[in-house]
C-alpha cells in the first residue's frame, strides 16, 4: 500500500466511486465521484489530535465491530493514505456549538466539515477491475446459529482476534466468559459448494486459512483441542500440502471429514454442541466444544452487478466478472480495454491474485504509449562539499507530536553544541512544501555539507529529504535522520524527561554518523531491450506475445521441434471445449513474426552478464553447429515440468497390461469417438489419483491439475457409456467452474471413492487386472470395483535436466520440492532473487493452463517494468572490497546468494570482485569476511561504530 | 523482589540493531500505535541483520553498553532471502564468544520481528530492559575510558557465569 501511495506514476483515489464510463479501448472517459473525507488528504500528518478530542465512539469496521473508533479516525494503522477520515454518519455535526472540536484542535487546519463531494472526469486508455470479494453472511446458514450463539464467530472475526494489533491484543477468548477456549472447532464450506445457498463454487482460500489459524491457536494454547470439519482439504498451492501435513503431524489438529448438520448451545456454560455425521464411520456424533469458527464463503464484491453495467462488461449470476475465455485468457473481460484480476473473476489466494494483477497491468499498458518512459532532464546545480565539515541540524516539531513531549528548544541549542554543527533550527513541519524550500535556503546560506533531520522515520521520509538535498546539488547520501517521533516522543509520551534525554542521544548519534558520511553516486547503466524466453510451452508463448505487444524483441528458445509444450497434446480443455492444439493455434496467430524470433531445436550454450546486459549463446540441440549470440536485457525461464513416471509395480504399473497413465489415456482418447483398448470395447474404467503427488515418492505437494483432468476424462468416458470410478484422497477442484464440472460428473454417474495412502485400493487379477478392491467403512465390507482399464493420474515434477542446464549459468535457488524458488511466495511469484531473471509457469510449481497464462502475463509486466527505460539507476549502497586486505579465500562468494561476488586474478593473486549490478547491499558478506576486507557503503563499520561511540562514550561531553 | 538488583534505579543502556525491512518498521509501528516502552534503547538501523557481525556487538559492550538486541526479519520474510538465516549462524558464534568472555549471556538477544509484530517488539524491549536491570551494569563499564581502580577490581572479582 505504501508503494502505491507514494509511486510517482500512481494517483490514488480512495473513498471514490465510478459513475459512468464512455468511449472505447484506448480512449475511455471515466466519470468518478470523490466522496468527501472532510480532512485534507495532502496536509494531514496523521497526528491523531482530532481523534483524541472527538467525543463520539463508534464500532470499528476494520475490527469487524469488535473494537471501537471515533467519528474522525484512521481506518487502521497502516492505512494509505494515512490521512484521517470523518464519518458523516457518526459525527455530531458541523455546528461548532454542537461540537467541532476536531476543527479547533487541528494545528494544520486540515479538518473541513463543509467539504463537498466532487465529480471528476478522467481520460484513460484502459481499465482494470480489481474489486475483490465480500463475505457470505453466515446468518443465512441459520443452522450454525451465527449471532444467536455468542461463541460462534466467523473467520474474519477470528483473524482480528488473533491479530496482535487487533481488538483483543491477539488473545483469543470466548465472548461469554472471557476465558480461553478449551476446544475450538472449525466448520468449513459454510455457504461454499452449496447449490441451495446459490454458491456452487469452492471459495479456494478457506482450507488453508483454517489450517493456518488452527496452528496459530495451537501456538497460543498448546493444550486446547482443535477440530476442523471439512468436505475436502484443498491444499493445492505451492507448499500448501506440506503445511497441511505439518498441521496433521505436529499441530495435533483433529481433522474430521463431514459437514455438521446443526449447532446447539448449552445456555449454562455457553458451550456448543456440534451434531454431525462422521462420514468415515457413518455415525452421528454429538460433540461438545467451547468455540466454533465458521469458514464462510467468499462472494463477489457488493455492487459488482452495477459496476459491470457501468463498464459494459458481463458478470455471472452471482456477480463475478466473466473473462473472455476462462482457460485461455482469464484476464480480458468481455469488453475490450477492460481487464480483470484477482477475486473479481472468482475466489483466489494472494499468490494467484498478485500474478493476475501484474498480468492485467501489462495488458492495460498495451493501450498506452510504447514502452519508453519519458526522460526528464533537470538542471541540478553544482555544490561544493570540500573543506571542513559543516553539519546542519533541523529539529521538527511535527505539530505537537514531537514538541508536545520533547523540549525542542533545548534540542536545538543542544544540537548546536555538537562537534562540527554550524547551524541548527526548529521547524513546525519539516515535511511541508514550504519548509522544504526553507531547508534548501539554510543549506545554501550556511554552506552545509552534512544534514541531520531530527523528525520521524527515515522509512517514509528519507526519500523526501534526500530529494530536498539533491535539488540544491548536495549529494542526497549526505543526509542522516534521527527518528525522534516514531521511536521517541510517541513511545515515551508518559515520560517526557527521559524522552528528551533520549532525543539528545539520537541527535548526537545522527550527527556522528553524518560526520562520517560520504557522497555516493547512483550509477546509470545502459540496458538492452530484447528479452530471452527459454521454453516454448503455453507460458513461454504467452510471455512472448505480451512482450511483443509492448514493442520488445523476444527470442523464444524451444528444445523440441515445435512450440506448444504439453498443452498441444491435450484433447479438450474445460470450460471452452476447444482442443489444446486449437488453443496453441490461437496463440500462434497472435505471434508477431517481426518481434518474436522462435528458435526450435535449440539449447543454451552459455549465459553471462547481469540485469540489463545478458549475453546468451545458443546451440542447436541436435548437435549441428549453429551458435548464435544474443544480447538481452532480461531472461524469462519457462521450461515447465515433467510428468511423474510411476516405477514398475507402483499400483501395478507395467505389471498388468491394462494399466496406463492419464497422459497415455489422453492420447488414446484423442482420435476416436469410440474408445477401444486392446481391441475390446470397455465397460469399466477406474482412476487412481495422487500417483506421485502428496507423498514421499515424487512430489511432496499437490499437482493441482490432476483432479480436474481426471474428472474431465471420466465425463468423456461416461458419455461413451463407460462406467468411470475415481479413487481419490480429496477432490481438489478449486477453479471457479471446476466445481460445476465435478457436480456434472456425479450427475452423469461417475463414482468417487476415497482412499488413504495407508489403505490404497488393492489390485485383483492374474494376468489382466480385473477389479480394484477397497474397504467400505460404513458397511465394513470389502467391495470390488470391476475394472477393465486402470488409469493412474500422475503428478508433475520438476524437470531436473532442464533446471540443471539453466543452473550451470544462472544460480537460481531451488525449493525443497525441486522447483525453482521464487523471490517471495506471495509478493514475488515470478521473480527470482537474481535481478533480471524471471520464471513463469510450471518451473515454479504445478499449475494448470489458466494459472500459467496468468503468470505469463505477470512476468511480461515485470519485464516491462524493468526494461521500460533506456538506463537503470543502480543503488550505490553496495559492498566494497579493500583489495589490500582481501586474501581471496572466497568465503564471500559462497555467502552471497545473489552471486554478486566473484574471485578475479589480479597481479598474481586472487581478489574478490563485487558486481555492483547484482549486489543488493545487505552486508552479509562483510560479516563473514575473515580479514575485514569488505565494507558496506552508507553502513560502514566506521559509521556504525561512530554511532555506538556517540551513544555510549560521548554522553558527558556536552 | 528488588533485593537482587545490585544498583537501585539503574537505567541500563541497550543498543538495538534493527533491519530496515522488518524490525525497524515494527519499532515505528509501535510508535504509531502509541505503545509505551522504557526509554533505555537506542536503535541503529542496518539494511539487513546479516550486516551486524559479532564485532559490532562486542564493540558496543566494550564501549559500555549493558545489553545488545539484534533484530531482523523472520527467515522466510528476509528481504535479502538469506540474510536473517546467516545472521542466526553468526549469532551462535557471538554466543560462544560471550560465554568465553565470561559475562552473562542474558545481555545479548536475537529476535525475528516482522513489521506487523510491533507488540512483540515492545514486549521484547520490555523484557530485555527488565532482564538487564536485574543483571546490573555491565562489568565492562568504563573500560574504554581510563577505568578507575575500583572498576578494575570489580571486573577481576566478578566470577565468570
């Protein structure tokens, strides 16, 4: 949120509605209504004085009404913009006789109770819908007594109760007696997957959310009993299955399959009785618990029907926006120029939403000017910093936020007495525009060459003051901030004397560091604007298409004869009904031949260089010498996955002739309408799911695609009159429409039978497999399912060979599962920790087609964001090697996971060399250097030491 | 309860090394939420906790700090992905050195505090101040300046723990 709030190219309108959209793609006119916030957004410093005097108390929406707020308030602690807002509903009124206290108390005069609503018309090229979700009201599922029984809470309320900054301070207690619960029971799928409630789909996020919350409660109350009632545990994301297994094994959490029919309350104790049928035993059980958490369904954002009307885009009956093609193009809406992302099209978790968001950004950008950002040249005067140190100290009052606690006049005089300080002054608001100019005047007037601003946190304000310095020509790295607000006056408000003493120390420390600062220059580096995409599957193709539309030249390298990867082998795709080859053909039509050069039967010979300047050498895969060296600015790795190959004898594979894998079935189903195997028509086909997934052999996590694929194949068989039976562990159809497909399969008569890894179905038959035998828990009988053909649904696994090939040149880290590790599982799913190297599709983890396409768009956006300029500025805070001290041991080379340090021969000896384009300045190498040869700019040993010295040894000097 | 406190009203000096991405913002958030903690700590910001080497901590003690807290991101949240993990390795070394030097291991502490965990930051600071208060002033107090005879004697006498 912070990033959006202060991004130079983003204008953020909060508290605003879209009224009308006219025009067409590339040229929309959007009429918006700014609702009055009654506080000047640009001037408010979020000091909170207004809320302090406000006499009104109202329930806090962010805390789900469990906490309180004032009528003028900050919605939550990290809100962006940080400005306060006044609720028109709660405020006593504009009449100063009635109240108006906030208007009086605000020193910056930000509160305006007569602020009108405003209408504005914006001209935009493209529109992105990211309206997200609302929550189903669990009162509709009246059998669970939400709001009738006090100790029944929903998952959002639980989230607030568990939050350390929430209304209960992170303590989970029962509402009836304020005591910790002895037993907590989660009920999943409240509303979701239920036609009766008109929510036929899976909400996707609740299983993992419940498991996460359960583990948090486990940490808090090690002795509490925790149950989760579920239909299927859908832990389908990267690393989710391992998390679920941890909850099973270490969390001591009781997972109960079955959905409770109703709750009763014991009015004496406030305890709840859960009535449920245990589907594994067939018995109805009454279970006493102290607290029930409802995992309520996710529904489209309120008013999405109205918004869709305004936008001219279509939604489904519930209000989720409809993409043009849910499988092949999940981002484009039915109206051109309007793009969809996140939960606006259906429930999604954070990772998938972030990928789609980036994807929508690159699509929208295609309607804007070509990739190059305008280059602004500004005149910066020269500034002479030579000569003796001249430090200036500015002490900010921040209204009364600092001045109300600390003795700011004393601090100003104190600062002036510190060594090399030639100037000090007080400022009412250091960050105000006018004050910035004043600081610049004072810098010039007093010929300052180091500046200390004692104010708030450098995390938000260092960029602002650095800019102030830069504009007068003073190197921005000659600034140091003393955080006397967030880390002093605000946290020691009760203790003003000690707080002032501490502020003296903080200023003294900042001056000490300032005296040791050195000017640093941001190096500009020219970058290349071509992109290398490795892998020509659906992900690689889509990435290339989107990048070409943004005017980049793309080199697409594919090792086989044809592009299209696995997808081109698929018989039919759901829900569009087109074949895999058709989808690939549509994508190939979009290929701009001038912009995309496809190299088939090619492999990587060598990669060198770094972000913006990679050099890639190709060779022909068949050994023919056709080396080609290409200069590229970024590399996208999309080499995909391999299918798990069952070992001989695993579920009878290769032991019986009538056992095949699901991919083999796909090939067999492809050509004919009548399905014949071994020259015989078939009557019974069985599937076994999770072969090579979710287990010790093969992949530890869920392969995501196989449940949907098996259901699709089972439907096809069933329609040919063949009885299909699917042996599964959980049915994980998490896609918006896939649940409908699952329902269709059951209607058609496909049988679904659960098995556990401990009790897999037994194979019956001598030479030919005849049947699968399983134990039916309710009847307590062994039952045989006749089987003419057994299909093993095999999972995905990382393609070790192609990953190893890449790793020879680029050291992308691998996760525990063997797939390439992304920069951050949620916030950086397509980036690696090597700048300029990106991943997309199944190289990062199992994905289906629409997820892969989403990611391919995301990666295009990230590449675009990196290369949409002619040069990149390199952060000068990097490590530096003192070559005289370096003995070339290579410890730093091993420590740095960014690969920024290498050993070089110099005058007959090995010395470490830092590649500043790769170094991120964390400083870990310096810590490991045995000879102290490494230092970090701006955080040098000497600078850290000077601060320690100022704090600990120089206190009595003044 | 106050029996064991060697110096009454002793106000310890505690150095906190906090990383730019998690623990420093957590300290800021404590302020935004007006949570109160004892004013004994001075925070030094580094980009990553991996930057803080045992030498920095020992230097702080040499100069007379009574306690040092090193705080950064959780392993999986580390902005530099491996810095926090490496910092944990370095911290083991530091613990050994502190043990070898013979002063109380309670004077040092390593914590992993995310930007959202500001109540944890406050809790850790409170605990740390209380704990160091119980231990009394550092035996190295004033070593860096010319130590008084009494101070030298007290260092010689204090038994290694």
